[in-house]
C-alpha cells in the first residue's frame, strides 16, 4: 500500500489533507521543522508520524506530497526525484482528489476559513461531507458525497481546481508580494470562475465580484436590494445575530447564528444560498447554524481574571476592522484593546495608512515587531512607522507583556498571521502569576 509522505506536513492545508487521507484509511506520515505549530496537535492526536527533514525519510513505495513553500531543491524532494518516486504538489494533488465528490471551493480575499468551517458543519447535517479547512483541520468521512475545501488565491494556486461550486466571499487587494493591484487579483478570480462546473455563489455587494463572468449561473448574496439572497431585519445582541433571508424578494426563513459582526452574517448567507441550491431544507440549515462552534484562530476566546483574551488571525486592515466590530457587538461595555503583529514587510508597507485607520478603531493599541516570512525576512520600514500612524500606540515585547496588566476589565484581541500566539502565551503566564499572588 502506498505511503503518503508530506514534505512540510505542519502547513495548514498540508496538515488538513494528511488528516483526510488518514481518516480514509491511507498510510500517512510527514516531515517538517522542529518548531511547534498549532496545526500539529491534530496530527499528533491521529498518531500521524512527524519526522525532521532528512533525505533518508524518502523510500520506495511512497508518494511524496510537497508543500508549496518548499522548492524542488529541498533535500527530500531532490531525493524523491533521484529515486524516481512520484512527487505531487499539494494543490495539484487536491485538484485530482476532489474529482471523486461534489466539490465546493470557498475562496475570497477574506473569510475563507470561517466560511469553509461553517459550510462543512451545515452540509454535514444533511449529507456525508469531507472537508479541508485552512486552520489545519481536515476530516475524511467514509462514503462522503461532498467535499468542502478552502481554495487560496495566493500565487493563483486555486487554478489547479475545477470544482462543482465556488463560494466567492470578496475580492480585495492583498498578497502585494505577488499581486500587483486589485485588477490583478480580479483577473485570478475571473480565471477561477471559468473553471467552475455548476454554479458560483458570490458576494453581490462587492464591486469586483459584480463584474465576474462565468459559463455557469452566478447567484449573488448580500445586504443590497439587487441580491438573489438578501439578509434583512438584522438583530444584533450579545448572544449572537438573528436575520431574515429573502430569496429574490420572497421571504425564505429566519436564521440565528451564535457569532458577531456583519461579516459573519455574510458568511452564513453564502452557506444558506449554497445549501438552498443543493436542496437542503431550511430546518436543517437553521439547526446546524445554531450549533457551529467556530474554527481555530477566528475570535477564539478565553477568560482570565476580568479580561477576555481573543486569538484571531486578522492580518489585513479589512479583517482587523471586522474583528474589532465583532468584539464591540459581543462586549459593548468593555474597552477593546488590539495587540497586533503585522505579517510581512510588503503587506505592512502597502497598507500602512489603512492599518493605522483600522487599528485606530480600538480603544488602545499595542504593536509587536513585524513578522517576516520565508519569502522575506527584512524590509526598509519598521514597526515604528506603523506606531506613528496610531495615537497612543505602544510597542509590546514578548519578554515584557506587563503593560497589558493595566488594561483592566478589557477585551484583548491578539491579532496576526505570524506567531502572535507567543505574545498571548507570555501574557497568560504573567497574568496567572499575578492572579495567584492576589489569592
């Protein structure tokens, strides 16, 4: 039996795919760097072997699945090529794999992971559904009919996919190290739209998505009057959000979600539209929406002392604003404190002004040093350039998170796509020490 060996198994997509194949009964192992990543917890729970990178991991009888971050000159990939062992890139493998199912790609500049998690949960209440979520979560369901997966636009990787459906949540300028402008991003989504086989579910209030051309029906959702699926009569509370859905101006049903902010209403609306198209009953959708517990690193909360600590992946100005607004809905009487680690120098430089404006919506801002990436580990600007854009912002260091102790009875949102969790972990240790002393 073939052994699937993942080069870079701790990557979020790679980890999820490894779990899916493992659940389906295949032999799976992988290799990566020694550093701890939150994605490895699920692999360890499944007893999937994680090895350090080395040539002698590669043996006959394997199929090597290579992560997109690793070049052909990586020692394990080189060794596989030398031994004439099949090497398949992650996105190419996924493109072939999905052909076995009714496949639904969730793509967009923001909201992919949350929407993928939500759709897989809702569809799973009606049909056997396997799924791959960009937070490192994957599940392979035996006899699955449907496959829900996150499709990333970066480097046009999603052009390896020819799904039955695509949900397109929005088009925004991001990944400035690859895309030149929003028109370049749009061109990638336009190409993707032409590869969809049954229907596209698109956010109709997005001026870019309104221009999408496709050979299949495009169903639009949003708050505006012209949408096929429209959310009306939105009621926001500290427990969640309730809204009515109208399908082409006819009342369909009322839905409740245990989440906060307009972006989560839109995510739910896209899921409702897709499920309606697939003839899943409103009562199933209603029940499943109510029980969704979220995905990793998307407004993940814990209470310590009288502070609420939130871990969130927000790393683009639009996402930061949405996360702060969601916190205000849930905690209207608490100060909102942003602890933000910019992700990549190119993104920070490109959106410097917008970062300043979106972070400025918090009551207090702490900034961590810019997190470089494998693609770029230094840049011309520094964190002080961003600090200058935000009134009262302070720099926070991992070795001294004590300034956060001053934010009594607040919501502290630790935001970023790098290793912002280490700042939260350091602060939690400090806070627990303080709480013990006070007992």
